[in-house]
C-alpha cells in the first residue's frame, strides 16, 4: 500500500478506510447467520496454534482483505461470542450499537484527554458528562471525577487518595514527596470478604501490602456484617492500628450483593474514615426505574467506582472514578512545562491529566454520551430492569426444581449462583460434578457459564446482562445440565 493512502488526511486514505470499514461490516453482518453457539469449543492448546498460524509481519505487507480473512479464520472463529444469549459467565456485556459507532469515531479522532491542546472541546465534553454523573449520584456541588479504564483503576484511585489524605490529615505528611510515613504498617483498609480482589491488589501496589486489608465476614445475603465491622474497628484501634478506609461493595462479583451504604457511611463518619464505594456492577441502578432505591446512601461516599462496560452496555473499556470533593485530586497532581503548566490552568485551560493516574487517555466518554442521547434514560431503565427481571425468574425457576439449589434465591442484581444437586448423588462429589459440567458446556461450546466456590464446593453462575437472553436460553442450559447427569449430553 502506498504511504500516502495510509492516513485519513489523503483522499486515497479515506477511500481505503471506507473500503476497510465495509469489509468489517460485512464480516460482522454475517455473525447472525453463522453464530450458532457462544463458543467453538476449541481446546487451549489448539487455540495457541491457531493464534500463531500466521507471521506477525512480512517484509512487504499483504492486502487488508487477506489479513482480515486470517483474523476471521483464526481469532474471530474461536472467540467467545459475547453477543450470544447463552454467554452468561461474566460481567461482560454486548455493546450498544450507538456506542460501537461512537467507538469508531473515537478511534478516528484519536484524541488524548490529558491536555487541552490534544483534545480541545472534548475536554469540556468529558467534564460535562462527569458533572451529570456526580449530580445523578448526588455527590454534591464540590464533586468531580475522571474517566478510567474500569473498576481496577477506579478502586486503586479511591484507595490512593484515601491513603494520602489520611497521611496529610494525621501527620501532615506528603506521600507524593516523601513516600510512605514511618508508621504506614499500622494503616488498615476494611472491606467485606466478598469485596473485589482489586482491594488487596491496590493495597499491595500502594506499598501497604495485602496485610493492610482486613476482611469482614458477610451475612447470609453476602453483605458486610455491620456488627462484626464495628467490633473489628474497635479491636484495631485498641491495638494501636490505624484504619483509614472502608470499601463498600455495591454489587459483589459473585452474588451482586449490595452492602448497607447508609450504615457504612455512618460508621465511616463516626471513625473519620474514608468511604469508597465500589459500584462497578451495581452503579447502573442509578438509571433503573424499579431499583434505584438500592443505591440509597451512595451519595454519602467519599469516592465511587462506576463501570460503563457492564450494565451500561458500553464497549470495553469505559469506567469512571467519582470524587465527592474534587479538591482531593491535588494529592496526585504533577505539572510538566510541556503538558500542563500551572499558568495554563490559572488561565482556565482544562488539562485533565491532573485528575488521572494516566497520561494518554482515550475520549471514551463519547461512547456513553452517544448512547445516552440515542437510547435515553428510560431506554436504559428498560434494559437494566429487564436483566434483573430475568435473573429473578431464573432464581425462582431453580428453587422450584428439586435438582437445583440457588444460593441467592432473591438476587439483588443480575447474578444467580446455583448448584446442580441431583437426587441420590453423593454429597462429597457434587462439587466435582458441577466443575465437570462447567468444563463440558464450555468444551462443547453450547453455553458459557461462570463457576465459583461456595464453602469450598464448585457452584455454577448465571450472570445475566444480555437483553437478548430469555427464559428459553435458561431452560436450554438447564436441560443440557440435566442431560449431562443422565449421560445424554
């Protein structure tokens, strides 16, 4: 390909781009007819061979059509079909069409959101969206935020700011300049035992170590036990430990459980502790018509994680970190003469790098903006409430079948954890049976479910996000599970 046709700035480049886009559209257009199962069932060792079938590059390039066919015959053929109604494993959604179209525009514009002179009005558009989000979550007039790659980064930022603000307030210590204070090993983070693993991961990356995370038992609905939390807090303080953050979970990964947010906020205030709410999963309820009340108390959080590539149906990646007092962003600010000099910010130029741990960052807000404009809040409510309704029906269906046991018979969000327990099957082998069923369904490609451990025994999980999934898909999977036990699968 001639070099002048490799970029959009040249007429030939635009024509090539248009042609390539049409080839991709044709490929995607064939999915509805070609996709019969959510997975090809390819074994991992064969998948490795397929991914290495073609060289990465040759001296002279090949045609786009040939390269695309290679991708179709190897990667696309053997991917997990996220859009299939029987892909029910993880918090991994089929993306909205307007978001997909916007994602193409985001890539073509190739803006970087770190400085005004790399993004222009896109910076103000992101701030506009963040103002809308903080208002929806009731965080107040002093709130702010930044877009992130997702829950991992947002949870990290919440604990980073909580750590540095605690050190500033207690010891007048600047972690940014001086590193961790002498007594850092006494600093503790509290969360439920069902909290996301990124709480411990963040603690280790922040130099506090996983030992700084104190997990609190959960009740029978997998919510943090408030009584145990308060007892543990007292015990920590009696030992001279320094609890500085509580992480509330608004939608646990396995069960979708939502911690009691108003009560946690009260405890945090009483002990002068930062409250970070991980609402990566459950934060979408802010747009629900029927379940918005489950987020009561989220407005009392010091910081909030929200993921849009879950129940907001955005292409990966798209998340946000929201902060009740945007002045806390000063704890991570750095100024570079070539990027965000202080005199620019004094003049009102929005250099967003000062609110992020990233420098180069995509204009992902456009995907959410276009989705909200096209679908509307009521449209989003129907999508979210529809998924929750199917989850409720699924749990009830399992409870009414003596061969199944739902661990959360009244799911709070859209996850249903269950176990196949056929009558007469040895109790000590039930976990192994469910593990084998999970692998069998995946290897056959008939259904992609999740598996997890409950009290040391393997359970299965439906994670319902796809609006295309219906009762018939649940019934199909359950029939496959039963057929496996009967030797008919």
